[in-house]
């Protein structure tokens, strides 16, 4: 538990993409668990707790820059450190 208390608090919105303004590198030093509709998700690229959505890759589809295409899923979102 000492590791979890030394980690920064998780923001309301967080992205795994370092180009995003919602990317916080210090948060990724710990393992982050995302629960979406009470199920653990491992493919979340971005989430927003207050608005209740996550972005996940849409299969193997990529855009013209080679980045995965994302879809937004709405529901209850919980995030915490493991």
C-alpha cells in the first residue's frame, strides 16, 4: 500500500498517448486498473470518469498516419492503482 499512496492521484481524464494533453507520465509508473461497467478492461487508450466513457481500438483498423482507430464506449468508469 505504500506504493499506491506515493503515486499521484489519478486524474478525471487520462490518455495513454504521449501527444495528448491528457497524458500524465507519472501516473503510468504504477499499474492502473480500469473497470468499465464492473468489468476489468485491458485495452483502454483513454478514459473520462466524470463523463462516463472510454476509448478503445476498433479492431485492426488504422488511420492514414498508422494510429489505431478508436471507438468511444459509454458506461460507468472506475480507475485505481493495483
